């Protein structure tokens, strides 16, 4: 009798063993990921200038050749803070891939700034990753952090090491905190249409889609939201001298109050997209309306534990950069009258693209016209697509050839000629198309 019981127990144990622990030969979950997110306040030295507008309302009467202002040269120092600036970071890792996405309340980022960040992340002991740095494009964030004489004179002031290093170190802090919080996660994506909060600068309809990447813990608790929408950070005009994240900051703050997790704003194809309303008094209402659209997409998203990760890069040769005097000064000037800028701006653009679960994304190093951004989105087929404008570099505006030939502020700031916008959009669409079906 004892022998029979022993045999029965042994058989039962053998049958239940696979349920108690995975068999040694069972395949690992190659598409499972870990994710962590964090947000920190972006603080810059007192007296740093603002970046975004070149008007006299923000300029010093004379450049500060006497050194009266420790961090400003062309532009007036900021006068306090209207609302906090933020650095938000998301780290996702799985299947041998690692993605670090930083969303920061700045006017733009340049290639050398992104490279400096990558170097500092390595020095800080953070493992290499695909790095995306997305500037919100607020026109009331700090200046003096970019090493560009042209951009410095036009709208951002000349580089000041103390301001630049303060920004870099806050990014490092945010990424380090996000890394420390990394845990098993699920990711999904969805979209919603925002109300008519924006308008086209060039007389064309513009993309009103809000795309949301929803990141939750295994148990369903929110971890982060990354949201993509095209809007200029110009609800505050050049008369404002206080630091502000503008309307995208107001919206992100509202989302964070609602969900209790970092809300990374990634601007879209924003070249010809402006807010319909302006002024500090309107920012709260517009921000709340955007936050409601983000929440609607969040509710629709269905996160999965199966999260394919992929990343690809392309270098796009561009025409020689030139400033069109016809587009900038007077339409009666000959179209061939230009100023060469190849000593200041590069002759190529670097694009990054990837898959994050069921969303495809691609970086744009500047301000792409909305119509071109929608063409890039269509390359994703049925998948959600994030066109990450103002990410990793800034090379100005990119328009259709038709719009480039119409003198305006936007075409004046299009530095690579009439074919560059379509060339860049085509390369971005090709990258996105190469990811369709990959990793599924």
C-alpha cells in the first residue's frame, strides 16, 4: 500500500512540476520588457536668457560686451518663472534592445548637444541605448545652451557653459531615476482627435491627431505616458520674460495630475501649426482640452506584455544650405539670390526610427510641414505612428516645394531649398515602412 502511495505521489509531483516552475528548456519571453520613467524640474542659473523669439521685446539694447549679465549676451535675462520646466525620461529595455527617450522643455536641441548627452550618460555609468531627445518647442524656455552662433544671434543667445551644463545634468538625473525604477511592464498605443486647438499658418488643414503610448506595470498601474501632438509653443508671446513650458507644459502637468506618472510630450510635424488662442490666461483651458484628448487615447490603449523593440538609423543627404533672400526680404528679389550657410549647417540629416510595441516612431531634426508629416504617418500602414519633430537635432523648417516657393517667415527658415522637405519626408517614410511587420 505504501509503495502504491509513493508511486502516486511521484506521478502527481511530476505532472504538477511544470506548473510550479518553468521547464529548463522552455523559451524565454524574448519580447517582454522592463520600463521606468521619471520627471525632474529643469532649473537653470538666475539670469539665463529665454529662447524662441528674436524680437526687440527680448533683446538687450546693446549686446553685453561689458559682461554685466553672467549668462546672457544678445538677449535680456529671464525675470522669474511662470510655471516649472521639466525633463521627463522613459527607459525601456527588452529583447537585447534598449531605448532612452527624453522629453525636455526647450526650444530645440542640436546634434552636438545630443552627442554631449550621450557621452555624459556613458560617463554616468548608464548603459548604451538608442537615445531620443525631444524638445517641446516652448518659446519661453531657457536659451544659451546651444553651440550655434547663428541660432544664438537669431533666437537662443550664445552658448553659456553654466546654462548648458545645468540642462545636461538635469537630463542625466532624470534618466538615472527612470533607470532605477525599471520593472516589468506592458505597453500599448492608441490615438484620439484633439478639438480644434491649432490652425495652419500656410492656409492648409493641419493634423489634429494625438497619439499616446501607454506604459503600465504588469499589474496595470500606470508607469508613463508618451504623447505626440503638433503645436507651436507660442501661446506666450515675445513680451513674456518668465520661464514657461507654454501650453504643452500645461497639458503635460494636467495629465500628470490625472494619471500620477510622467507625461512625456513629443511635438509632431509642427512647421505650419500654430495655436488658435494666445495668452497666459488661455493656457490652462487649452492645456486641459489637450489633456482630455490624451486621457481618451489612454483609455483606448490595450497594453501588451509582448512588446517588440527595434531601432534603425538613416543618414539623408540634403542640398547645400542657403538663405533665400527672396523668401526672407522681398518677393521681387531674384530666386537665385542666396547666402551660403554650409559653414554653419551640415549637409545631411540623421534620422532614427523604431518600433515600441504597436507604435512606430521616427525622429525629425526640425519642423516638418503638417502635410509631409501625414505622409510619413501613412507609411506605417495600420500601425500608430509618432512623428517626433524637433528631436536629436535642429536644421530649420522642411516644407513642400510648393510652399517653399511662397515667401514667408516659414519659407525663410527653410534652409535647404525647395526639394529638402519632400526628400526628408520620403526618407522618414521609408524608414517607417521598413519597420512595418518587423518584429511582429
